């Protein structure tokens, strides 16, 4: 039972990682454009574009600061 649960969690995490990679390569799925995707994914008012592609691959303080500065503006 624990092995099945662990496998299910691993599968979900793998799918999320793949989705981030797809976004990192420029896809806007499931939205029609980057602005709509940014609003859906970030969930903050004032967001109108996605972070730079590198942010989909490497989480950094710079990425966090970039998101916070967009919210503040």
C-alpha cells in the first residue's frame, strides 16, 4: 500500500515537472496566450507575463524577487 502511494505521488511530481519544462520551452498550454497563463499560474493580480524561461528550470531568489516586484508594481 505504501509503495502504491509513493508511486502515485512520484507520478504526480513527474507530471508537474514535465509541465514546468513545457512552460520553460515557451508553451502557453492550457491557455491561449502568455498573459492568460501568467494570471492562471501565478494567481496574483497585476501579473501579465510569465517569468523568464530559466525560472521554470531553476528556482532562485532572483526568480522570487522578480515575481514580488511584478506584484508590487
